[in-house]
């Protein structure tokens, strides 16, 4: 049986296959980024110090293809109770939709953190290294209905002024990116 390549030009077909493989490798390498890749970054980012007190953020929610969908803004206030930082976070999406999140964050060791919040499933786990913090958690966008749960992967980068932090969040469902958020946080005196 003589099988034909899907293209009349076998070089074009092989080029497409190679581009797909290369794209897959590139995508996989990005997905394998680790906090420890940033261990030499300075100043050191300690999330519990940054979020202690008041912070504000502004940013944009983008579709999976990068199209801006809506603005997002937050105000947080972090207070200590023993070894746990409690954060009250007010979120505003667009001009009207509001949400409130209550965090409890604990440092486990020199680099690892755990947190719970009123609208996440289970425990958020994160790692700080150099000027970077990364954590992942499952967010219940409609509590009580697991069909609406999404996975949040947040990469936070402390800036040299120590008062500004850039947060990039990837939101996925069943392993597929459905949205991204880019925010700038500032400490408020």
C-alpha cells in the first residue's frame, strides 16, 4: 500500500511537523519554569513582609489569546496573628463586580509557604526564591459547583524599589489556559 503525505510538497509537511514539535517544546519549557530559576534575583521577596500592612493593585484580565477583557483592582490589608498573616482582599472587576477574599498565609521554611482562603479549594502552596514568588491553587469561582473551579498559577516579581511587585496569573481549566491577569501591586504607607 502506497501512503501519500497530506501535502503535495513533502518539505512543507515536514516543516509544519517540525514547527509543531518546536512549539510544543517551547510551551513545555515555559511550563517547567521554577522559582529556583530566580534565586539570584534581588531584592529578596518575602511575601509575608510585602503583604503586611496595606497594598493596592491595578491590572487587566486578558483572554487566552491576550485580548483585554476587563480591568481589575485590589486593596489588601495584612495583619499578623501569631505566625499567620491574615489578609483581607477586596477585588473589583470592571466597574461593578466585587469580590472579597480572606487569606491566611504561613511561612513553612526558608522558601515554602502555605495559605488558605475563603474561596479556594484546599491549600495554596508556594515557593519564594530571590526576587520571585510562585504559587498555585484551585479557585472556586462558583462555590459549591466544582464545574466552575479553575487553577490559578501566580508568578510575583518584587521590583528594585521594594514597594512595587508585578504579578502574572495564568488561569486554566482542565490544563487549558482560559485567561491571564497582569497586575502591578504597590505598598501603601
